[in-house]
């Protein structure tokens, strides 16, 4: 099969032919019809993720068609149009059975723990638990565009922070996951403040439902500006970038009893920011919570919102490319100038 692979971190991706993957006994082989290009793939390519060993094939936001199933599969069928969470859980441990597969201790992260979906085919273990059938109304590009960004944003906002209609949601960073958060927050009936340094990203946020926009270029007290624009502070605030500055801006822009959700992955020096416990966490009684991934069982809620017209993840996809351009798409993420989501749809 054809893959886009790198032999060294930060080196160009090459298109290569490799043997087709073996089908797990309890898993499936999925022919990849589309795969998102995510900043998490960029982190893997840069060598920032300790689970990734070169040579490596990135890609975790896939949608495709089941071509083969293992003998232990009971629910998945050849020909099913499917997607999956990027955290592939075991399905049998107490966390999985209790409804929290994103913290499964035996989890397998596609495109990180193993080769991913910048490929014509990908193996999915524990397929009965992890694979999600796609409705006929959702095509592979839209499904890949949902990927980890829409699903992670949905879990962070709806499940972790329990955002309510009429509350203020502040979104710090309007990349793929930030724009997803804007769209989901608006769909849930919140007022949304979109925050970035890129006017193009902010215009897209407005088109996706943002109530107010804030370009923070040159603003010293971003937290104060957020509180001014949200009538005293956001009820829920998202750091969608994972850098120390946006984390601090997010928690400082909250009102009393506000909820911060860390969606952007903090790496390197950003992984241990200082936290003003007395002035913010203690005095304002704010909550700080993390989120990562989503359970396969939560996809039907998203599908229902899409079917009702409240969400349209296809609006996030601004570019489709052949697999030969995957390396250039990753390299473009060295900066933060792009808007929307890029999806590979030609293999």
C-alpha cells in the first residue's frame, strides 16, 4: 500500500510502498478515504511526542470503508463506512466499561503508538468497541474534518465544562480545534468570544458563530480585555493552543466560578506553567480541567446535531489535498498563518 512516511524527525515525508497491514483478530482493516492533517501530527513529525519512533507514518483523523474484519469481530462488517476516536481503547477495562475510554490504561493511539492513516489502509484494534458507523449524510471529508478537533472540542465543552445556553465561552486560539470550539459553543446556545492574532482566523470564527472577536496583538492585559467583552468574565474558557501565554490569558479571563478547559497540548517549556492559586483558583474559585479525545459512544450525539442542522463540520475544511502533499501541509504548520482544516482525500 501507499503511505506518506518520514525516516527522521523534521525530515520531508516520502511516498512509499509498504506491505499491507495484518488484520487484528478482534480488529478490522479500513481503507482510508480521507484523513485530516492535524497539529498533533506536526508534533509527532517534530519529535515532540515520546511515543513516536521514526520511521513513522502520521495520521489519526480518518474516515474510510471496512475491507476486512478479524474472526473475533461481531458487530463490524465489510463495507461499513466508519470513523473512530484517535484514542483506541481496549473496551474491557474498568475505565472503558465505566464510560471513560479516553483514560484507558491499555489505550492505543493511532498515528502515535503505531503507524497512522497517512496511508491507503489502517488496522483498527478492538474494532467492535472503537469503530463508529457513519450516517449516509456524512461524507468522508467531513468525517475526517471532524477528526480529533471537533470531537475533542465537543467533549471539552459539552461533557467536561458542561457549557450551558446563555453562558460566555472564550476560545483562545482559532486553529482547527479552536474553530471547532467556536462552532460547538454557538450550537449549544452560548455567546462566544473568539481570540487570536490572525484576522483571517477571526473572520472564519465569526462565520462559524462567534458573537464577538478579539485580536490580541499588542494587548498587554488579555484577561482584562476578555472580562470587559464578556460582561465580567467568561463562564468557560478554552486554551486551544497549549502555550503558557494562552493558558494564563484563559484563566485570567474567567469570572468567579469559571471553568478553564485545557484542549491544546502543552509541550516542552509550556508543560509546567505557573498557576496563581491565591488570586484566581482560590479567591475566584475557578476550575481547571483537562480533556483529551472522546468516547466512540458519544459520536451519535454529534451526528444528531449535524442531522438537525446545528453543526456543519464540513465548514471547517478549507483545503483538500492528495497524499503526495501531506509533507508540505505539515511543514506549513511551522507557522500559525493558516485557517481551517486540511484533509487528504486522494490516495
